[in-house]
C-alpha cells in the first residue's frame, strides 16, 4: 500500500518516466541498450536524471506549505506541513534518497 498526500505518488513516476525517456533516447538515437551494455555510464545518467527530475518536481509542488491548525491545551497552534509527501517524506527528498540507495548498491556490487 502506498501512503501519499497530494501529488506525492509522482516521486515514483518521475523515476520511471525518466528511465523510459532517457533509455529510449539512448537506444533509438545512439544505439545503446542501457540494460545490455557492459558500461555503467548510461545507468548512472538515468538514475541521476531521475533524482534531479524528482527533486525539481517535488520542490516546485511543495513551494507553498499547508497551514494546519492544531488545538492544544494552550490554544490553537498553526503547523506548516508539506502538501505533497510519499510515506510521510517530502516529495523532493525522494530524489536524493533513491540516488543514495543506488550509489550504495552500486558500490556494494563493485566491491563484491
């Protein structure tokens, strides 16, 4: 089950869309199949572009924070929350998170 608020689910779609678009450009334009090649740079480019796209879309969507009023014992308190989240993490943070996971997985694979 995916827990999201607003347009938070777009964080996953941005990664998949960038992989499809950049993979298609590399395959049709340059004849490079990024899944079959022995070079790593096409996959690095795809993950970096996905992180950049996810961060940019998340930053754009979360420019204005949502004002939520919480009533406590001392009275009403206004809390600012992001409008678009995925698993309670702001959408723009998913770009660097997935890029960091990819880098760790790549380093572990190379050291194996």
